[in-house]
C-alpha cells in the first residue's frame, strides 16, 4: 500500500469545494482557513474540483505555498445544449467530489464548504456532532445579496457516506431559463428516500460579497418562522411546484416573506 493510499484510508472527513476562477476572489482567505480547520481536525483532506484545466496548477501552487493539505480534481460539465446557468458547473463539481469520496477514500463524511466563505476552525467537529442520527446536516449562513439566512444550500453541509451512496447531485434548467438548483433537487431526493435532514445555525460563518466585505452569522436557535418555512415537507411541496410550473417560486416567495417580515423586526427592536 502506497503512502497516498494509506493516507486516504485514515481520512475520516473529506472537505469538498467546487471552485472556478471567477468566484475565487477570497481564495487566500479560504485556503488559510482550511489550514486552520485541518490543524483542528487532522483526519481530513480538502478536495477542490474545477472545470478549468488552466486553473489546476495555480490552485496546487496556492495549496502548497499556504501549507494547506489538499488535492485538485478536474471534472467536465455535462448539461443540455440549451442550458447556460452556472448552476451546472457547481452541480457537476459536487457530483465529481461525491464520486471521488466513494471511489478514492473510505471517509465516513463529506463536508461541503463554499469557497466564498470562511468558517470557525472547529467546523468539522461541530458538524460531526450535529449529524449524529441524521443523513444530512445543513448549517445556515447569511445570504449575500438580500436579507435572510440560507438554510437549504450546500455552502456548509455534511453528508454521511451511506447517503452519498444512494444519491447523485443533479439540477434542472428549463428552456425559459428558470432553474432548480442542486440543493433543492437533493432535498427532494432525500424526502423520497426518507432521509433524515437537520437544519440549524451551528457554525460561525463569514460570507464574502467581495474581497473585503462579508456578512457574518454566529450559532443561534432557529425562530418559529425559519422552522416553519424550512420544514422538509413544506420544502418538498414547493420544489415539486417549481418543477411543475417551471418557475422558481420558492425564491420569490422567500424574498416576499422576508420583505414582509423586516418591518415587524424593526418595530420589535424599537419596542
């Protein structure tokens, strides 16, 4: 058994991140943060998946120069001829990482961490604790472009090996340009499989809008509004409706609900 094979067998957690040059505007911060995460949890490795073959050498150099242990894998984006949304690149990247975990490692968990965020160095330990008794756990993060918290995306999500063997990452783009992203399709598949999903705000996360500006969130309990609108069966019904109508009504509805809710938050904060 070679050294690399032996190392893969000792890895308990794979941290995966699809990455492309345009979205890598905090790559130094992200990789430095990954080094801290690895120091807190040595039985982990970082896998960066890119569709840009001319980006591989640069990423490998950054990993080496920052002292972050990791590997870069190249994947191909497979999509219909009419599809143009970037969601296909992200989805195919997640699928490439899923296949890598199952074929090249014996890791028990895959932790997706988006490359435009930084995380508490103990993120692996925190997420491993929260996933006990579940198949998938999502930790929420502040959304960049409008008020609210993302509780269903895969920006900070841990999945067990067992569930990885039963699903694949996929998305849907209609000819009218509307999309159903890979996180929503995963939710729908998990409900069908009777998968156990846990949502909360468990980890301190900074979500960067650009190189210097970020929105941050710290661990906190979910409010009643968040619990109701993110219940698995409610989400399933909304996603199925999206597919039937070929419209992303979920995002529109959530935006309206948050917009309606904001004045009440201001009034309560003044009282």
